[in-house]
C-alpha cells in the first residue's frame, strides 16, 4: 500500500520523511514523550533517522500507517495505526510540547481513525488504544475520540522501564464516536 495523505480543517497529515529527522529528534527529547510512549529512551538521532526513512516501507508492507501532523512547514506530532492482526490496528501518537493544548491530537487522530475504519481505507474491523496506567492526557484524548474503555491489563505494556499495567480501549466501525463514559476519568477515580 502506498502512503495516503490526509487533511483536516487545520492540518495536513503525510508520511514522515527524511526532512523530518531534526523535528522528530527534537520532539522526542521531551521527557513526557519518553515517559508515556514507546519511543526509545534515551532517544538518539539514529532513532529519528530510522523512523522517518522507514515510514514508506512500513506503509508498503502494511505493518504500520504513520502520519506526520503538519501545520505549514512545522511538524507538530505523529499519529499512526500499527497493524496488530489482519484486520486490527492500534492507535499510537505523540505531540511536540509546543503544539500541546490546541486540540492537535484529537483533530489529527480523528482523520487517521476515519481512514482506518473506512472500508475504502484501512478497512480495520477494530482499532485499539492502550496506555500506561496513569497517562491521563492520553486517556482523555482517546475518550474524546470515542474509544470505549475496556479495562486494564496487568503488566501488558513493555517499555524501557520494564513492564507496566495498561489501560485498554477499543473502537469498532459502527461505534458511537461521541465521548463515552470512562470510569478512570471520573472525579472519584482520580481523587487523592
């Protein structure tokens, strides 16, 4: 499959490319990206080079569909669908620190999900989401995207810190995509 470009009201989503190496490398120095995502830590320049130059091959083989989120010439983040089986994928993303708080993730991820669930696009029967327990920002974004909370899986998320418990959610083509109830985001669940 060839890479597919997507557009939202404010952003253009295209496959990462070699010209993005500096921006990806700089963004992935952020401690929050290294803490909450699966990027290597420490994140070295060769990681950004491999990620950006390998995107076309991952598209071609169908292993992963990854988009750089662009506003003009600025790379704001990355969103992708990582194939987990013949008809399922998992949503992944990160947003550069300077782009946070502007709704970038939800707008861009919605376009990726629309494509992924479209029979003429990714044609996925299910798109999953998982995050390390405690990653409330990611959980809020997934809820806003319409994911249905499914629970927690113990020690299910490998990371450079070892294994961590993971929150799980899923989205099916026919699901109501309005924000759903998430017990972990209720005030009583996060009160200390």
